[in-house]
């Protein structure tokens, strides 16, 4: 515990030092001017220098009236530095002017004592300031630990996302930008054998830790669910059943997620899908026509049981499918209809994903949004291949 005394009067320095010494505060240093104080704190030096200096000071006893620079001005300067502003400053003053004292507190001082110094009052105010400083330091360290843990959790969460897949007649990849360290979007795809692929994109309600944890739960059961049930109707119903099993006492918020799950069969050139309350996917045919993969049932998790009606699309030649979360639409101005029209227009043309163009249009940092949301886009390229009759 280190205390810095700032006073141009040598007698005052001796008095305060002796008071602190008798109270077993022995790590005390003193300077005779505000400029010396700033130098002691390393203000004006390299950032690494004054951050180290600041970390050594736990409290400043600062005389208000000094030549060249008074305590109020010095206090204002200290408050300009993020790494210094948490050091508690107690003003020591002979001035009884309430306006001056208010000015000192507005400048960043946490308290004041008046001259002649009363030992009991001084120590009470020092103990209070140091106690508050310790509590603030504890909260900062805890917040730092939390941020480090969130970053680690984000790495784990990112690790469960599927890597790009590129086959002779099929490829799939994604662009993803979470709004926070932890996000509520999840995408995955799985080869199912016999030239079939299961693809899912989901968007958990809400943001932050809670939605991320729910996402991780879904990720933990997703692969087994898709490989066991395969069929879109059964997969969505099973995910709804598993999600509904999460009984949370005193739950104030109803958690749920929207999702599109599809099975792409490149051998028979058909797509079976279920859209559970998700923004419509876009299916671009070879001839330039676009079909929307619209909602067929309620979001997953809202009800114990949901009625699901899967839909089937067929294609020939080449094409591409675009799935996205609503955060992508929010990057576009206008109402939902205008946003969807713009998205549909911008993503037509080549069946190969133009990552640079899509990033510029929808993921660029310079885009202005009232509310930043997770953004995710999944692009499925359907390549030329021989079709096989189901008969």
C-alpha cells in the first residue's frame, strides 16, 4: 500500500508522514509540487512507463493551494489518463469555500480534509478511500478474468462451427460475424452418405452468455440428431424435444431459436427442408429464377410439440442456396420487404460465392446499424452433375 503526499509546505509533509507512520502506513513518498506529482506518476512519459508508475500508487493526499499549479488543475490532468483516474485523491486544504471544495470534487477528488489536520478525521477518510479502491480493484480484476474467460469460450464456440466443404458436385461455406464475444448463431453441415448432405443454420433468441450456452447445448446434440434422424421433419422435432427438456426454474424469458434445416441430395437433385420461423432462404436456379424457402412451422423451443410440414424442391444443372440470419438483413436500410429484395438482387448471378463482395455489402465495419446483431450467411453451391431418376 503506497501513499503519495503532495504539499509545498515542509511542515505539513512532516505532520502527515508522522500520522501515517504511527498508523503503520510506512510505504509513503512525498513531493513538493503538483508538477513533481505528475512526474512521479509518469505523465508525459512513454505509456509503459507511467502505467508502471501509476500501479505503485494507491492513494494521493493532494494540497489544494500550491504555486504554479494548484491541486484542482493537477487533479483534472490526472483524470485525463485512463490508467490514473482510479487512484483516489484526497484534497488537503485550508480553504473553507464550499464552491472551491465542490470544484475539487468535480475535478475528480474523492474526498477532502481541512487544515489544521485532525488525525482521526484524516485516517478515517484514508481508510474509506483505500477500502473503496480495493473494492474497485477487485471488480476490475474480476471483470478482466471474465473477459479472458469469455474470449476462451468464444474460441471453443467457434471451434464447433463447420469448416468449408468442397466436393465435386457440392460445396458449402459461411461468412460469420458475431456481435459480441459470445453469439447466438450456429451453422453446421454433415455428409450423410449416398451423395446427401445435412445443413442447418439457427439463430438463438437473445445475445451474450445465455444464448451462447443454449447454442452450445444444441451443438452438442446436433451431429447425433442429424445422423440418427436425417429427415428434416424428424430432426426439427427431435431438437425441439431436446431443447424443451432444459427445465429452468423461475425462467423469466422464454428461450427459443429459429432454424432452417435441409437435406441436399445431389444424386437425385432434390432438397428437402424445414424452415422453423427463420428468415426465408433463397434458392437460385440455373435459369436465374429464385425460390424462397419460407417458414413452415413455429420456432424451436416455443412449444413442447410442434407440427412440422417439410417441403421439397428439385433442381437441374447448377444453382446456389443462401441461408442467413436476420442480423444480415439489418445491415440494409428499409423495411423487411425492401431488405429481402435487396439481398435477393445482390446475391444472384454467379453460383460461386463472392466473399469480398458479400463482406463489403453486409459485413463491413463501416455499416451503420441502430442495433448490432450477429451476422451469418451460409452459401451452398450446387454444381453440374448427372441426375438420377428416383424410379
